[in-house]
């Protein structure tokens, strides 16, 4: 008996704002402070939302976006902020409270 395996692509299931928020929340929790993990999640969301439209909205080439959010990519904070804004996301920083 042969088992057929396929690659999983989370972007195919991010079809609502609620699904995107749940995915982003889960990734941030799972990242444990790893910025590369969070950047990867942002790239998945970008693919789900339409990379061509995102390119037009940010002024960054489609190829540049794919490269920046690839596994070996290392986007600048400016790129991350621009993409997040174009996706309708806000970046928030909070102080940690001393306990």
C-alpha cells in the first residue's frame, strides 16, 4: 500500500480576516521570540492575500517580496512594517511589566 503525501501550505487556508488573525496569534505564541518565525508567518499571510496586489500596494517588486520572505530571506524592519501595513496589520510594541 502506497501513501501519497502532499506539501502543506498554510496560505491556502487563510481565507478570512479571522483565520489570518488566529494564524498570526498562534505563530507569535509559538515563535517564542524568534523574529524569523514571525517574518515567515507574515510571508505566508502575504501569499494568502495575493502577492501581486501586495507588490502594487508596497512598491516592492513581487520577486523582491518572495525573496524577502523566503526561508533564506532577511527583510529589513522597514520592509516588514510596509508589508504589515499593506496587509491591514499593525505592529505594536509594549513594555513588559515587572512581576
